[in-house]
């Protein structure tokens, strides 16, 4: 009975370590196209277009638009 309890505890620890290591690996894995350098993908004109459309529809205000636009430009 004690052996079964030990095996269950070890299985839980193994599962926990597997998922936390995988999560850690995903957040620190350098990606393609400069993602590791800036933390963001390179400039995408489609992102700029979507941002402009959201501003035009009134979903975001001018301050948020300028902030996000500048972030997009800085990451290019």
C-alpha cells in the first residue's frame, strides 16, 4: 500500500515537472525571424492596417493608437 502511495506521489511530481518545464521552455525558446532579439515578431504591415481600422471604428482612442503604432514601429 505504501509502495502504491509512493508511486502515485512520484507520478504527480513527474507530471508537474513535465508541464512546468514545457511551459518554461515555450516562453524562453528563441523563435525565428528575430523574435528572440525583440520579444516580438518583425514589423507586419497587416498589423498596422488592423490597428488603423480599430482606431477608425472607435475601438481604441488616439493615445492607445499612438502607443501601439509606436510599438509596432520600434519592433521593426
